[in-house]
C-alpha cells in the first residue's frame, strides 16, 4: 500500500467519524462494592426482594421474572448473607450482602442506557453505604446496536476507500 492510499484512508476515516454513526456497545455494567452499610438493611430479605422487584421499573427496565432471593449460610459464620438476582429483558441486576461485615456487592448490567449516578445514589441511600468502590464498564464495545445501519456505514467506508 502506498503512502497516498493510507493518507486517503485516514482522511476518509476522519470524515466518517464526523458522521452520525450508530452506537456500538452492548451496554453498561455498573459494579458497586459498598462498605459500612446498615446491617439491618443488609439482612432484610424483604427489603432486598422489594428492591429487586421494584427497581427495574424505576430505571425503565423490563422485569421478566420475579426476583430470586435467598439467605446463604456459609461455613464461616461471619460470611452469611442474602443474595438476590432479577432477570430483566435488558440483562440483570444482582446483589450479595454480608451483614456481619457491613458489606454489599451490586451489579446492574443493561443493554439499555440508565443513569448510573442515580443508581449509585439510590443504592447508597437504601443500604446506608458509607464508602463505595464503583466500576462502570462498557460491555461488548464492538457490538452493533443497529446491524443494518452499521452494515451501510461499512459499505460506504469501503466504497470511499476504493476511489
């Protein structure tokens, strides 16, 4: 390939980047590790069930099954807790609590956009989180959200590169 080809290719890529491109990526995955939580909230199986049952609607997601929530008794007595999961059409929400350690682990994974800052604030308030570690990942970064539109852009890019 010649320098002119690569130069033209870079120009076309720059032009294409300015176009309204389809959104890529499967979705966001919020992971929250909460410390110093309210022990009573962490051991309240009804509260956790209701959170998993009601929260999907609050973030405009579609719950497709009732939550599954259970108490776990560990070999090490201080590791007992409540775990729960709800399947949503957009993916899932899960929580694991460790009341003896005032700790929770929460995941919200969705192919549909949601306000992660509001989710963090809501969970921190509900469970009395004093300190948290937050990770927000973009999952499936090459996943095309609109296959036809993506294919059309790829065809346009290839056509421009030929000329």
